């Protein structure tokens, strides 16, 4: 087995693992949704019709960036062009598309999910809602690609959500964060008009995160270092 095929085997297993995790978290149901990861000029992507919460590595197909199947025995997801479009335009490493309940619910009523919590800045801030188009069509792919400009997440009107990131783990974390934020917004909107972080407040968060290296662990300095 070549190094390339070994890597693809690992990535196919990783995609299956990601799908099972998303299913366990309630973001994937039945065959609805799709996940992919890019390895160089190839993409490991879920097969169409597969039950994602029970996905196995052999239900992940490998294609090149033109969509030609290079490994696997199953047809790839009908949203293949959408995934490939994200890779081509944004040079990302992984894509997660779900029909998560909170995200899908908000996609029915909002034109955008405003930045109501600073953690949304991880996704780029306000999350746009891509206009509706039939699944698997070039129109849907273009709509979502436009909504992703400057963002790592988008809602898809009357459909679901999509996130992308340099790694598969991070793309999954983005999907979970987006669903959490959608739930927070929905609960707040039921009580009143949610407050939105303005541009100055968002900038202050970014500056604080950079200064404090937010999101990473920090060892406690030794007594000797504190005395310096």
C-alpha cells in the first residue's frame, strides 16, 4: 500500500468517525447531510444514501477535484459540487453540511444570524443565510459559496447549514458551535429582541483574544519565573 492510499484510508475512516459524532450530537439524521475532507488533490466524501450516524469507512468515496471517482464503490453525495466548490474557492481542508434542527429552523425565518455572542467571531461573525435553491444544483452551490465569503459558516434557507475549516475536527467543531449559537438565538428571541454585538465590541473581543491567546491552555508559571 502506498503512502497516498494509506492517508486516504485514514481520511475515509476520519470522515466516518466525524459523521457518527455529528449523529450522536443530533446534527445529522438518516441520510441527510454530508461530510468531506481534502487530502492534496483528492477528497474523501460521504456516499449518497448512506445512514450517516452509522457510517463506515467503506461508505466514504474518494474523488479528485474534478469529481472523478478514484476510490470506493459508492456514488458520492449529491452535494459533491458544493463541497468541491468550497475547496476550489476557499482552499479549505474539510466541509461539513448538516440539516441540524436549530440551524435549519433559523434558516426558515432569518436573512442572517447576527453576532449575538462573541464565540460567533470564530465563524467570522454574522452568519449569512444563502437563498434557497434545489439540493445538488449549481444554483445552490453558488448561493452558498457567496454566503461563505469571509466566513467559515453559512445557513442554507429552508435546508440546513454548512461549515468549513482547515481540518476535519475543526469543521465539526464549527458545526457544533453554529448549532449552539442558533439555539441561543432562538431561546433569546422567544423572550425578546436579542442584543447584538456592534462592530466596536466585536473588535474588542478580537483584540482581547489575540492578546490572551484565547482558546489555548497556558501552563502556570513556576515561582522562579514569577520572580523574574
